[in-house]
């Protein structure tokens, strides 16, 4: 619709907005000069991850440094991503927990290849893990489940993760029913539909921001004999 002054109704609404949208093309941060050299790397990617993770949690003081973006793809190759919390890591891999009926778990049942991204922005660092996900054993799952706060244990039962629900009240009612059945102090059984995934890494990239967008990117790649080779990627 065109108004008398020649401005469309859409333009008038947009220009009258009191808070203009920031222009992402002019947003720039100049990354730290400290680099990452091959000689400084640990023998394995998990050892190097432990070093950076410790720095992120202490020196960097990052909010939830164990938060990672988990990317999966279904059988047709359609990707999806979400933020999940890392709960354990060692030379066997990186562990997170979820409802086995969730979208990511359904994807992994069809296609076990997964990518984990740790976006440590304040330190101008990223860690990208590519590997294969396998379910953890029930004993390991039960041990972790029992370490969770009581409310989180109830939440694992109350939520049918990734399914459509009619309203928030439906979720709250399910939780309230469980809370009455298992009051604080009473052991909550481990849900059979809930558990862990361990991502065995096939490659792990350590990304350090540098001046002029000439970043350092060093990637560990697994060899068939279980050792690792390191390669530098162009930024």
C-alpha cells in the first residue's frame, strides 16, 4: 500500500522503529596475538583439550565452559544442532547425556557421525571434535544419573524430549506428579529411555584467533594404529 507521501506502508513501519537493527557487516573484534604452535601441543587431543578446558574454566572464567554445540544429521543427511553440556571426557571420548527419544538420539541411531563445537568466544578459541557416537553402558549411565540434583532426575522422567506438547502446563503437571511420587530424599529410578553417548574422536581441531583473521588452526587426525598426526589448516 502506498501512502500520500510516496512511502510504502512497509517502509514507514520499518523506518519508524525506535531501535534500528545493528549491521552485522561492521561488527569486528581484533583477536589476541598469542598463537598456537605445533611444538606447544600435547601428545594427544584429549590432553590438549584438558589443557584448554582448564584455562577456559579458570583463567577465562567462562560461563559454562562445558557447553558445546552438538551437530547431527539424519539418514537423509538433514542436519540439526543444539547446545548440550559435556559431562565427562577421557582418552575414550567425550560424553553427554540425553533422552534416547530426542531428535539428536534418533539421528545418531541412524547416523552415528557427530560434530562437537566448543565456542570459547572470550578467549578467541574454538575446539571442534568430529567422531562417532555410541551409547554408554547402563552402569555408567546410572552412576551419573544418581549424581544429578533431585529435580533434574525428575525432569528426565517428566520430559518426552523433542515431542510436541499441547502446553507448558502439561509438562508442569507431569513434573508435579513425579515430585509427589518421589519426594526429596527418595531414590528416583534411572529412566530406561535416558542415557549417555560417548563420542570417540576421529579428528580434533584447535582454533586460536589471530590478528588480521590469520588464525592458527591445528588439527589432530587419528591414524589406524591409534596414534595421531597433526596438520595445520589455512585460516
